[in-house]
């Protein structure tokens, strides 16, 4: 089914500087035009050509057999656990992982899977010895360990990319115990850019990966789950069970195609903007930068800072242009850059902080 040609004229930059997350990124003009002109069909019936194209090209890009368009990274992670595990099985995860902290408890409430958490290290890894110690022996009294989950980049550790050497080691450990390795790769394209490697070199070590189109890649919605043909076949059934069949999804998938092919080549600018902010803030009294990796900047207000976190938020909101942010925990802040935070706007952030805290 061919769409009617539509012209979209909307290429205005964000008025505000929104650093709350890269989820606030807007679709680009090219994406908006593609969405307006997308060829669509009934995706649940398997005849939406744009969705099929996105799934095929995403799988090829990551070096996997097949892919599935899903509504969100949370849904992709949940589907993966539903496929890899049965109710009462156990998954090994980081204690600061997104699946454990920010996905509504779906791992247990929906999948019936028991989370076995181990400490996330400062470099975003889970110690191999901690993972090994968490793997259950075969015993009728114990839940069965089925899957190890890693997060790349690791959000709570400050957007840290996991090294290829580490991923290989975790993969080898999983295989030695006949376990699956799932990667919550919400920002895995940022990891690939930071490491200077093709995305497929990261993906080769995981049995399944979900990555977000709607964060730094700028698409308005959606994620993609990749794995073997058998895994994706089962995943599609689980997606249906969760209400994830969205019919004429080609409108969203058209933006997703631009997201996976065009936006990765621009992510280095997001990382550059984050570094400008981190380097600049580190020179300002009252601020202690604690992490700067990929498109993340973590910092805290020192005790001698002239404002409380809430007061600083209000001051930044009232600045020109407005800077949107929020305290992450206590006196700690997290800034996340994205396509609409150019290096020039990053410098505006630094200049505003300097004026407020001088």
C-alpha cells in the first residue's frame, strides 16, 4: 500500500536546552518527511513493507539473523526475559540495571522471573566472579538460572560503554554454563561510537539485544530487538501477548530507518557536547564533576554551593535560554546530551553556570 506524497515543513530547533534525558530528542526534519510519506500495511499480518525493511536492515547491521520492532526498550527487555526464561527461573542482573530499577517490576510481575542482582562496578561491569557465584547449581530447591543481563552503555554508572574484552568474557562464561546473554543496549550505538567499532562487533557477544530508536537516535518512538530467527519468532508471539501489535507501524519504522543509518554518524557530536559541559563545569566553584562518558555528565553540588539542587533547577529554568534538568539523587545531577544539544548550546550551558555560580 503506497502512501500519498506529503510535504512537511518543520525544521525548528528546540527553544530550550533540555538535558533531562536523550528521550526528549525530537525527530529530525528528514524523519518527519519520511513519516508523512511512509508506505504502510498491517504489521501484525506481516505486510507493512517499511517495518519489514527496518527489521531486515537492523538485523543485518547488528550481524543477527532477525529483528523485531517493539514499542520500547522496556518491552524489548521484558520480551527477551519471557523468551529466555520460564516463570520461577532466575536472571542475573546488575543491582543498578534499568531492568531492575526502572521497568516497573515487569521482570517479576509479568515474566515471573526472579532477579538475582550483583553489584554494578564503577566501570559499568558486573564482576565475572560475582556472576559465577550467582549461577545456581542444579537442585530441586533452587530456581534455575537461565540468563545473564548486561547494560550497554550502563546508565547509573554514568553512560559507560562495556569493552569488547569484557563482553567476550561474559559471553564465554554464559556459554560455559549453557546460559543466554541478553544485552539491554538502549544506548549501544553510543557505546559503538565511543569504542570506535562497528555495532556488530558488540552485538556478536549477545544472544539477544534490544536498542532504542527514541533516545540519541532521535526517532519519536520504538525500539528494535535482535537475535536468532527462532528467538524472534518466539519474541513476536510474546509481543502480541503484551499488546505490542501496532498495525500501520511503518509510519514509525520510517523514522527508525533514518535513525539506524544516519544518526550513528552524528553521535560523536553528542559526546563532544557532553565533554564541553563536563570540562566547563569542572572549572566552576561549587560543582564537582563525577562522571563523563559518551553523552552523559554526572556532577554534584558541593556543600559550599550557593544554591540547593531545587534552587539551581529553578535558576536554570529561568535563564535564557531555559535549561531543563533535574537533580538525579540528592545533590547529584545527570545531564544527557542529544542531537539538539549542539556543541554551541553546550557552551551556553557552561556560560550560564559560570554566571550563576561565580
